[in-house]
C-alpha cells in the first residue's frame, strides 16, 4: 500500500555541505512501506520466514508485489489481525502463539522466524519484540524468533531492510579474541554481485569477507573490534550504528554504482586493509575498463539530458552522482526520503553545489517544480510515474533500481541501460509515428 502523510511546511538546512542548501519538506509523501523489503529479504536469507502481523491490506500488498510467489512454497505470510482481535474479544498474543506453533510444525526447515510489525499492530500497540522473546524461549534453538517494524507509519520501503538488519545485530556472535581483521559488507546484494565482489577481494588479498544479510541465518558474521564494515546500500544507517555499538569500524565511501563509484568503494576497502596501489590497479583495471566500455554505449542517450529524482529508495544521491559524473547528465533535483549525512556525504561531496537537494517530500510542491523545470527524465515511484507519462513525460520507476542487481563493474552497463531505456523508447516511438 502507498502511504500518505499530511503535515506542514518546508524549510532549508545548510548542514549537508558548506554552500549547499537542503530543501527539507514535511508535506504529503508517497512511498511504499517497509513491508516491501520482504520481497528481496526472503530470497536472500533462505532459512528465514517473515510473518507479517497485519491487516488484509498488508496481505494484499505482499500478494500483489510478489505475485509469482504463489507458485512456490513462500517464505512469508500475514497473520491477519481481524475484527475479533480489534474488538478485544480474542487475546492477540494467544492467537499469535497458535499461528506460530502451527507454522513451525508444518515448516520445520525454518531456522529464523521474523515477526514483522505493521500499521495495525502498531496502532493497537501489540508488543511484538516481547512476543518474539516469549516465542523464542519456546522454539529456540530449533528456530530463533525475532521482530522488527515494517509499518508504513514508521518506515519507507527500504527502511524495512534496515530495521531487519539492525534487529539481527544483537544475534551476531562475538568475534574470537584473536580474530584477524575482517570485513563485513552490509546491505542485501544479488548473489551474483556478491560472487563477483568476492573475486575482487580475493585478488586484493582482503579477507575474511562476509555479507550481511548472510544467505543463512545460521552463518551470521561474527562481530567485534577487529571487524571493519562497509555499506553496499545507502538505506542501512540504523544497522551501521548498531554495528558500531558492538565495536566494528565503518569504512566510509561512495556506493558501488558505476565505474567510478565501484572503484571508490573498492579503493576505500583496499586503503583500510593496506593494499598497495599497484596491486589495486592491477586487480581492478580489467573491471574498470569493461565498465567504462559498457556505460559508453548509453552515454549518447543520457549526455546533456536533464533528470529529476523523486525521494523513494534512498539510492537517489548515488544514482545522481553516477549520471552526473559518468554520463554527463544534468541533475535538476535529488530528492531523498532521508538525508543521512554520514552515509551519503561522500556522494553529495562529488556533486556540483548548484544541484538542488531535497529531503522528505511535499509531493504537490515537488510536482509543481517538475512542471517548472520540465526535465527530460523523471525517476519516481510507481504512483507518480503513470500521471507523468500521461502528460507526455519520460519516467523511470525507482523501485527497479532496488530489485535489479546494479552494483559493481559488471553491472555498470545494466545501470546505464536501465536509466536510458525510457529515453530510447521515446525516440523509437517518435521514429515509428
Ligand atoms: Fe498499508 Fe501499513 Fe500494512 Fe504497509 S504496513 S501495507 S502501509 S497498512
């Protein structure tokens, strides 16, 4: 379901970078809720099961977002809060216990059960962390039980992953006292991307390297003062803070989108692990060359075009940096639901000061700015895409950047193509008409 909030006004904040004003907006905004991230999380961690405690609306959202999953044994479901629960005629905790017991008896392969809070569970103040702790006492060690919130009142869609990962941090084992310096890459990535990254890390001699989320709930990375971590996705700020509280040290870098972003990301890791410059160049040169060649194919489509990014996934600053620096695209506005300066500071530092940056949303005002600025391409949520297309504008759905593996050298061409596609289609339609 698309969540909509109403509130007040806009203001500016000059803290992101000296000389750069950030337009802070607190009006109506349109973005999916945190439940949506279950779409990729359940595929990533294959022995986990996500049980949403929500309404029929939540169940419909998940069913329509994951239509194809009806053909498989799903690893998510919704425990529906119905009228009896809302009227207080049934004890919600008893009901939940029954659902969980039935589920785990039928699906013994589940090793981690995740209770996911929603707007309804939040409104009726159902204490899911407490329920998880009670159920954990009953079902662990066969199955651990934890909880996090994916409610639309609190989260946008990628923040669901952040809440999940932050909730996993206390479950991560402590590293051994004599553990070597290790690296944890934080944020869900496609398996193919992880495999490609591992080949680069092996070449650089960086390791041991682990990923969070891990492919199994039983292989969570150990954590402690000898752990360094780097974010692979910009929306995992709460998880980063939780890792720091356990003593891990963050490596700050731009995100691995495009040739330049990937090189800067690997370089930050290599510097942290003391990899010599010559070795870094030798290992990354072939990938850099392939990435440059792949994106060059789409540069004639994107060069000189103007792009307006609405706030959606939090990938917007990284996408804008890639477009601006590697495709010579003109960025009109970078909208982002949250501007976490610790996380996206390196991205914004690479952008011209003239680029407008907005945090939060006041959707009507933002639409007015689109009408004034008249960009060649709008990157926005699905709800805004169709009305803009009906006005004859080219759009790209932001959610596609989350569902498509785009990180690293081998995917740089796919990233450029994904952005260029609506403009290429428009050209084809012109030719055909
Ligand atoms: Fe809608 Fe809230 Fe359920 Fe998300 S959690 S589908 S916003 S009711």
